[in-house]
């Protein structure tokens, strides 16, 4: 990489980005002084950390963005890493999705449910929790006090149509909104009480229930008083599950970092109103050379760049002081709207709590290393063995396997699964609807899928940097080994596609036979036999099984979708969007069939003539 003219670099704060030969961002950093920081990369490679030297060697260009403060530089770095996911940056979140207890406030009758993954607007989240069973135990105890619904929309509408509540209503763990057994104001009170309790406002909720119980007793409404007593007991049992670690008015988070040369473990306790309401932890590979202080700064920005599920803490306790402490505190203060202190606890209960959280982080790192010691070595051996057995020109660090699925030539689909360094990368998986093949023709279907995938790569590779955009495309990276499921026929198709696109020098091709220890290679009449019990054979088994699973799952989804929709095909005025909305509203095609003419006419988004046509489809014109 050509060294940039240092006099052109500003001396103020900002973010810098290293790009590869295709213009993709491979590393993002921030600096208080851009000129000084960027210059530190252009020294003797022997003086750089191994991973830093590899990054500089892979880069062809460095660009930068100057901002007006270190806080702005922090947020710019965070947003660029989140957007581009550079390969040489530490990714602080692992693939595990921690569960939250969510209350869907945007629904007509809000419900409490365990949720994972991306958060959506209109839903209040509490947690995260280490285990889903911990949420369900807590929720089960609280439903006797706050009997809100926990059922899915499909089940809700089913019981609404039947006019009969489910078992949860009869055991007093749901107030029965589906059959109008509860007034709107009463139900809203249950929801608000649950949200307040989960948010840590437990004393006020207990006091209100206790006052109501005493009032009922004084008025000789003894059944109501007994019911309120039971609700208080349920709350106390739920509180027993929450660890008390501070004063009742304290809101703070505790972040502990157990650091090693190549990996680090992070663990977080979320304390609200003095109780631990959630915790999570993860282990990350340090793909860049970071000190503990630098990593702690990354963790803090990652945790608080967006609003946490439990809201902003007043204090953040850390096991080591983060780099750019003042900027981190300013960022948190701006987001919370008042000052937030970041500090290392020195004595008392806070220090003991930090020791507990740090032990969690340390134990997690030890467990991870024990697993990784064997896993990493096994993956390395498998990749090396594959290269030797298949006489590949380069180590197959990225393997893509393709499989097809269909039923008598209908609902033809293809799948692409990806292994990187021997680990499935589900973000990189791709689905293909086969569009140009009539009847049952696996070779033609495979040709279409491979052509679409590799043509997309060629198009992106050859496009000018100005047209590609900053973020890597869906097919930006080529495989070192392309596997197709099948024998010589599928292999020949793959070879033809690779040759037509002039990718022979970039991509190795192979086919996995039904007996997966046999691998067919170009220009070889006999298959290569991979030794049983070898790590290479195990890796091939993993990737083929994953390709089968992914293809068959997608095929079932498409077939089911087609079969569900087919009974509504041809209804005049009922397009795809209305069809989907109609099935969803009635909880399935069976619900649509059973719907009365009046129920269909009640749907304000469905024209009257279309409602009549739907009713006549299943009941005959009257």
C-alpha cells in the first residue's frame, strides 16, 4: 500500500478506514489525532502486531473522515463498524441471541412473550437473561398478579372465533380478552403493573396491592381480598428470584472484562432499583491488537450507542478504566440527558459485586478456551487435510456448498451454505428460487443457481469502486472451494459455469458423491476417497448436511406457501397483499373458510365485493 502524504492528514479527531483492492472497507479505527495515528501503521512490519501487519498488507488505500470532537469520532467509528462489518475489526457481539421478556404495547391487547433477535418499535423489552427458562419461571409467577395474555395472534383469533377461552383463563393466568371477560381499563392496568414491576418499581406495585387488599377486607369483600393476597404472594415469589445488590433507588450497570492475548470475555449485570434485572456475556476473538482499556471503550460504545432495553444507568461500574474515559462519559451523558459516571469500584458491596461479575467473565473465558483448544485445532487440521487430499491450489478458508430441492419438478429451489475457517456463517447463506427450469432437471437448475451466484460476484468485482458502494454486496467474496452435491454430472455443470465466467484460476470445484467420503474432481475419472475418521471428512459431512437442511427447509416453506395461497387464487380483487393479510387475520386458510359473510365485511380494508367473492368461494353463491 502506498503511504499517504502525511501533511494531508488533519491533526484533529476523526475516523480512518483501510480499504482493499476491491474498495471494501477492511478496518475502521478512530483517533484523537488522525495524522499521528495513521502514521503509526507505516513503520517496519516487524514492529507491528501480526494481525495489524496482515491488515496493512491486505489494504491498498486509507481514507479518513474528520469530526469536531472525540465523542463524534467514537460514534462514527461505531456506526461504520456496524454498517460495514470489516473483517479485521473485533466484533463484540457473538452469534448467540440472548432472550428478553417483551411486552407488545403496540398490539390491541398487549401480550408478554419471550423474544430474541432484533428489537422492534412498539415493544418494551426487559433483560437480557442468560436462559429462556429463567424468564418463563418469572413470568409464570407474575401472571397470577398481572393476568395478561401470552398467546400468539393466531391462537388469540382462534379462541375469539370459538367464543371460548383457553386453559390459562381457567387457571387465572389470563384475564380472557379474547372473549371479552375483562374491561379495557382493567386489562391496561394489568399491563402497566407488569411493565412497572419488570422495570424495577416493585415497592410501589406491592404497596398498591397491599392497600387494595386492606380496603377490600374492611369492606368485607373477602373473596377479593383473598385474591389480592394471592397476587401479593406471587409477586414476593418473583422477587425472590431477583438478586438484591444495592440500595432500592440505585440504577447502575456492572461491566467486567477478562482479557487474553487472542480472546476476551465480557460479562454485564444490569441493576435497576437495586436488583439485578438482567445479565449477559460473550467471548470475542481479538482480530486486532487491542489493550484492555481500548476493548473496554469498544464495549461501552457498543452497549450504549443505542438505548438499552432497561434504559440508561446512572452509573457504570467497570473492571478497568476505558480508553477515552471523558469521551465515553460525555457520550453516555448526552444520551441519558444527565451526567453518567464511569468508574472502578474500590470498596464495599460494589467491589464485591464486581468480583462476582469478573469471575463470571473469567470462568466463561476458561470454558471457551477449553472448547476452542480442540475445536480450533480440529478445524485447522480439517482445512489442511482438505487442501492435501483434493490437491487444492490454496487453503479452503471459505467453502460454499450448493444443493437443490424440489417435488416432482415443482417448487424448485437451491441453497448455498458457507463455512469460513470451518465455522458455518449463517449470515452468508443464500436461497434461490429456480425460475428458468421446466420439469425435473437437476443439471439445469444447478447451472442456473451457480450462474446467478458467480455472475453476481464477477459483476461486483469488476464494477468501479464508485458504483459498488461502501458496503460489501451479497456475493462480494468468492469461495476457495465450491462444492456441489452430486456426482460427475453436477461437477461438469459447475466446471462449465466456472470456465464460462473465467474463474478457473480463482475457484476450486468439487462434487460430493452420495457416499460422502468420495469426492469428484475436475479431470479425474476416479473419485478421491477421504479417510474415514478424518477431520476433513467430518467437515464435508457438516457442510453437506447443512446444505441439505437449508435447501429442504426453504423448499417446504415455498411449497407450504403455495398450497396455502392456492385456494384463494382467482378470487377477483384479492391480490397477494390482501391474500396474505386475510390469512393472517383469520389465523390460517381454515379460518378464512369458516369466516361468516358478516365477519368478512367487518374488515375495513377489504372491499365489500371482494368479501362476498371470498365467502362465495368456500360456501357457494347464495
